[in-house]
C-alpha cells in the first residue's frame, strides 16, 4: 500500500510535501504567467517565460522552498510544464532523472551521452551532481488518486545510479508512495529518486510545473540552460 504522505521526509525518504505553499492569489498569478504555453503535449520546456523567474528565485514562494534545503545559492536550472488531459494522457515507467539541460555542447569528462528533450540540449552528468540537486513539483490542479499522482520509491535516491535491469528490484525493496496533492501544494524530491506515474483513470487537467534546482556552476565551461 502507498505510504501516507505525512510520513514522507526529504532527508529520509527523498520526498516531502509543502501543503498550500501557494495561496490562491499567487496560484492565479502563476497560472496567468503560464497561460500562453502549449497544451495537449507531454511536456513543455520553459525558457525565457516572462514573469516566471520571480516565482522561482530563492526569495519567491517556490524558490524559497528549495532554499530551505540547498541554501540561498540555489537556482532554478530547468523548468518543464506537464499537463495530462484526455488527449494527452500518458504513463511513465519507473526511472531516475539522469540528465541536466545546458546551453551548448562541450566535451567534459564524465558528462554524456547527449540528447535533446523538449528542444533543449541535455547531458547525463556524474551521479554526484544529480545527488546534490532538488526537484520541485508545483501543482496547479488537484491530484487525487484518479488523476495520475506521481509514484515514488522512498529512499531510492540513496542507491546511486540504478541500472535499468535493477529498477524493479529497487522499487520492490523501497516500496511505493503515492504523492497526492491539492492545487497550490508543492512536492520536493531528491532529483535522482525512482518515480513513475500511470495514465489518469478520470482524465482531466493535471498541470504540474516541475523545476530542478542546483547550487554552483557546471565544470569545463558547461552552462546550465536555466529558466
């Protein structure tokens, strides 16, 4: 059975809920900033969206949550908007997030392979870099069990880079927690935690702003793409 969300702690489990982190007026303002983004696609990479950086900075209502764990030097390095609807209702197999978004390709030892996702250049960094990052998921809509909540394997972020063949055993070992949410809630995750989601059984909007946070610069002249 999924673990009760109240029992999940970031330091121990790799995930923690900040309930009602955004009040109704802030949530409405964020929705307005994102209103022009494409709909009915699996994910929209956000870069240069007017008004968004203010929410994500460490003195903003979203960025301040990341700063609690990473400190005042935390910065948003990637943002993606997801929205599951009746016409864009996908499932996500168990996996770790293993790439970061960068401005241009530079060959640096330990970084690779290279890919493009949502039109942005991505590269797989050394695992230690991912282990120092946090991912925030800002819920613009309520996510009950019928609306495809994210599933996580608590504690899996401490297992290092998990080979694909070993993922089922890792999930079985760690168990599964279902991350339900109300509009305005923010979930914080250790970026490399194992996670998955099913198709929504009652498809409706499930808008989630997902933001990766990191501290410090990348090596060898690589630059975070940022937001």
